[in-house]
DNA sequence: GCGATTTTGTGCGTTTTTTAACGATACTTA
DNA sequence: TAAGTATCGTTAAAAAACGCACAAAATCGC
């Protein structure tokens, strides 16, 4: 499927990466609708990025399209999935079995996408021992050992912000490859560990800014980011 | 406090706005520690943005600092809070009282910050009638009327993606000023309604990208975004 | 099978964003 | 109070991101 042309994908800008999941979402919809092929122009009017940007984004990874034809929906979907690393399974633990930790554990879609929550961890003895969506809540004393023994790939931090750095340190020590952080704090992790923050409050405050008189109104079609 | 110099804040770039909540978080910490003043250089080594960028960002809104001194922590915190629109109260409803809707309703910090959840809405009769964190779960039949009657400012969408656009339409019709969307879909809203998306899956997939071999490693101190 | 048409991949100019440099200004201390 | 120092606000330069335009290549219709 992919051409033999070798691209250096080691320094793709963050802006490009952030758009990939969005491409994938639209391609998934198109697949579901039974659409076989799509041109950058058609994609553009769906997604809201310029056709030029779409072509340029995709070309960072390889020539997935064909002149005069466009892109094969199924093929492109698979390529992007592979680029994102979604063609494998990720073992995860959630640390902090409170509101958010439980909500994530109950969310079944990730499992289907290859993200498997193996265990939850908490310090609260009233939570330890529970089963949430068939996943055990374990005592966080055993976190490091569990992560090591079960070769956990990703740690999800859903504790209060005061404990987050400590948890992150433990997770990194135990060998996770990435951390998905929901605590409202910026964590320090070693270079070889990936970090993705979900700062919900920051997002809400951004919304407040847009709503309050200070901000310019969205002039366009409701796309952003 | 603020100088009389008039700035045109109607076309501040999104990149700047996204950094404001982060400035505010660090200033809050400094306040808590009893720090009175801070220079752009000191802030830089805390936050990880260049001192130059910090000064330029802040200058978009006014000259909050003083030469030879720096910035007054308390004053700057208040200025940024005001810019973000956090010096008022927002009335909110959550549509979709599932995992995520309940997690948000249970989260008490937003209340303190002026974001008050007035009601949850759901179609599921088994959820309607419940009280979550002292907030009623109402039948979503009455959504439009409730939003109109109670002058709700913001709608939070926590339903499945298939219903999200319909809910958004109702919320907009009923007069909300902004929508915080957690459904994995890009919504269309009128120009005068602000929209902020939290695409959790996109964030997770970005993490997968960074973890998978494709990505370049984070060369620095663990800061990003 | 061939010409008209479509559409990509890509070089290049433009815009946006970030970083650097520095004069102006206010603080600090002796 | 005045010299010296710290630090901002701002302008200029550099870098990054984006969009335009077009040649090359493949498709599609006849
Ligand atoms: N719930 C939300 O809507 C929301 C919104 C914005 C931000 N957040 C952030 O997400 C994080 C979690 O939020 P939440 O609402 O689930 O909080 P929560 O209080 O419901 O849950 C936190 C859980 O972490 C556990 N915990 C604390 N220290 C721990 C440790 N050292 N090891 C293991 N477990 C530990 C607690 O026992 C608790 O069960 C917080 O940092 C919060 O600021 C949540
Ligand atoms: N929970 C997570 O961890 C998670 C992660 C990523 C994305 N999301 C997204 O967030 C959204 C909510 O997730 P969730 O886990 O809370 O799902 P959920 O299924 O637990 O809750 C959805 C709720 O919405 C209600 N609902 C459906 N249609 C409605 C309508 N028309 N009006 C009012 N209520 C309606 C349902 O009855 C249900 O209670 C989904 O779009 C999901 O894709 C959730």
C-alpha cells in the first residue's frame, strides 16, 4: 500500500500530529457510510482544513494518494491508524479510582480500540477491592510491582494534583512508556516517557474567555483547535 | 491597576489564549506560597515558556509589569482571571448523566471557581429523578425550557456522539452562550455561540503516537502543548 | 487507446508565531 | 539623591505553519 519512498518521520511537528486523530475520525465515518475514495477537496469541505494542508499533512508520512483519483478511504484509514500506533494493544492502569478514574474505566470504547485497562489503583480503603466494569481496584501500595510484572504500557493519572508527581515518578520507575495525565499540574517525566496532559479546567477557562466579552467571535464554520 | 493604554483584544491569537490558564495556574501556586513579585525570567524557568514569550503574551492585554521590579503576583493573577472571564458566575447544565456527566457533576472545584451546575439532563428514565452531588437529573424533554427559564450560560454535552449535534442545536436555540463538548464529534454552532471541544480519544491517540516508535522523543523538560 | 479531466505531490511565497535584542523606565542601595 | 542594576515593553529578526499554484501522473469517458 505505502510507497517505498522513505520519509523522515522523526521530526513531524506537533500541529500535524494533533490533526491526525481528526482525519481518522472522518475517515471512519466515511468507511461506515461505504465511501470508497475521497479527494483532498472533498475531505477539506468535510473537515474544514484546506485541501492543501491535508495533502501536505499526509505527505509527511508518504504518498498515500493517487493523482486523478484521490485517496482510498479504507487504505488511508489504516495508514493513519498505523502512524498513530493504533495497530497494537496497550496495557494500561488507572491511578485514582475517583470520579474520573471510574468514568474512564467504565468507558468501553477504548477497549475495542486496543487500550485495555488492566487495573485501577487507589489509596482509599473503601475503594480498594471494588470491581468497576470487571476491573479490580487495587491498593496503590502495589502499583510499581504490578506495572513491572504485567508490562503495563501506559499509566493514567486521575488523582489529586498534589499526588500526581509522586505517582508519575513511580509509573516511570516501573517502566511505563507513556502517561495520560488528568491532574491539574504539569508533570516532569524522563525524556523517554511520553506525556499527554488533559487539563480540563484549562479548557473550561478557555471557553469562559470565548464567552466573555473579551474574545473575538468565531467567524467561521465552527471549526477550531 | 491596569494602565489606561487601550489594546485591541479582539484578535488575540488562539495560541496566546490557550496559554493564559497555564499562567494563571502557576500564579495561583505562587500566591499560595506567599510570593509577592515575579520576573518574566523567573516565571520562564517555572513554566517553560521563554521570558520573551511571557512578556509578549501579557502585553497583548496591557502593561501589567513594572521595569526593574517585575510583575505583582496577586495583581497579575487577578488580571488574567478577569481576562479569562473568571470574575463572574456561569450557570451550566450537563446533558448526558452517564459516566462523564456524573464525574463532572461530582467535581466540586468548578463550583468554587464560579461554574455552577444547575441541572443534569438525560433520556434514560432510570437516571431521571436521581440527585448527583445535590443536583437533579431531569428529563431531557424539558431541556430547552429549563435553559431559557434559568438563563443558563453554558451547556456541557456528555451524550453519545450521535445525539450531540441535536443537543447542541437545542442548547443554542435555548440561548446558551457556549458549549463544552465531550462527544467525539465536531459540532456546528452559530457564530455567536462559543465552542470548546474535549476530544479525549484524540488526546489518547496522540499519546499512542508518541509512545509508538514513529515519534521523536521529547527532548526537553517535559513541557508541551 | 487517447485526449480531456481530475487530483496529487511539492516548490514557493505569505502569514503567523516565536525568539532575540535593546532602549526606556523604575527600583534599590549606598 | 544619584549611580547602578534589574526588568519591562516593544521593535526587529528568525522560525514555523499555512495556503497557493502548477507540473506530473493517473483516471475516466468515449
Ligand atoms: N472529575 C472532574 O470532572 C474533573 C474535572 C477537572 C479536573 N479533574 C482532575 O482529575 C483528577 C481526578 O478528579 P476526580 O474528580 O476523579 O477526583 P476524586 O477525588 O473523585 O478522585 C481522586 C482519587 O484519587 C485517589 N488518590 C489520592 N491520592 C492517591 C494516591 N497517592 N494513589 C492512588 N490514589 C490516590 C483518591 O483516593 C480518590 O479516590 C483531579 O486531579 C482533578 O483535579 C477532574
Ligand atoms: N467516559 C469516558 O471515559 C469517555 C472517554 C472518551 C470520550 N467520551 C465521550 O463522552 C461522551 C459521554 O461518555 P460516557 O462514558 O459518559 O457515556 P455514557 O453512555 O455513560 O453516558 C451517556 C449518557 O447520555 C445519555 N443520552 C443519550 N442520548 C441523550 C439525549 N438525546 N439527551 C440526553 N441524554 C442522552 C444516555 O442516557 C447516557 O446516560 C460520549 O460521547 C463519549 O464518546 C467518554
